C-alpha cells in the first residue's frame, strides 16, 4: 500500500509533499517525542503526531518515513509545508485522534506483519 492509497482510504487531507504520495508504506508509528521517533520509527512508516513544526520533516527525512500524518486536526506551520515540499515528504491531516486512525490502519493491515508485542 502506498501513501496515496492510505490518503484516499481514510480521506486524509494532503497539506504538502504531493510528489511523495507514491511511497510505499510498510508500517506506522505514533509519537510526539522527536527523539523517540528518531530512535524507534521503522523506515517506510507513516508517522502519526500532533507536532506541526518543521522539525518533523527533518525527522521524517532522517528515518526515511513514508509520510507524516498530523492528527487532532492540528495545522502545520507554513515553514513545515515549505520544507515538506522541498523534501517530498507528504504531510497529511486527520481530524480525529491518533488512537482512532492507528487502530483503523492496523485493522486494514498496515504494519500488521510486524511481530506481535503482546506475547503471541
């Protein structure tokens, strides 16, 4: 599944980075602490966060993330949009909570091939 398919499936708003919509999505990661995302987000993931400042683009580039999804209807800063377009990092928007979207994405199979963390 690629970013464009996820965007269409969940009716996400594309705020920036339209040239990166064909990136393959291999999983997902939720987090608002940048150092945690740098340390733990898998390459190729979509990152769900409430952060809208331009440092999210730098993190996405560093971790080779497929896209950043701003949840809770948070608006990105104008500088973030500019940087995302320069780096071809899709910035998408979702009006609901990260919890809700992550659950729906997982149920669809995004990231479901990762090892279970609950002991099964």
